[in-house]
């Protein structure tokens, strides 16, 4: 996890220092990557935390939105994520309680 913290720190410094030189739209993509890596770090500490699960789900959705969809418009992917997050959490808890 220490290497991940160094990667996050390096990306934050790079993005902050050179944002004006980056191609159009890549600043927001790098911010989405940083947020996802930070959420992954938090979630990996306690995988049973609903807050951590929400955080990593939303940041993954943000990253996918920046990569593949129009991040300026609410589209079907945001609606699907809003439906899937509670469903996945419920199924995860139900599976863990049986095992």
C-alpha cells in the first residue's frame, strides 16, 4: 500500500503542477484516477464498510464516465449505478451471511 500512496502523491503533484500543459480533458481524467486510487486505498483497509463501498463505487463510476461517456450530462450509466450499488451491497451481505 505504500507504493500506491507514492503513486497517488506523484499523480497529484504532476496534475497540480502541469495541468495547464495537459491536453484538453485529461486534467479531469487524472483527477478521476487519483480519486479512484484513494478510494481503493480506503476500501482495501475495511472491505465490510458500506461507506467505503459507496466511495469506490462512485469513484469508479466517475472514472468510467470520464473515459467512455459524456461527463457533463447525466446519462443512463449514472442511473444504472444508482440502482446497482444497493443491489450489489445487498447480495454481498446476503452471500456473506450464508457462508
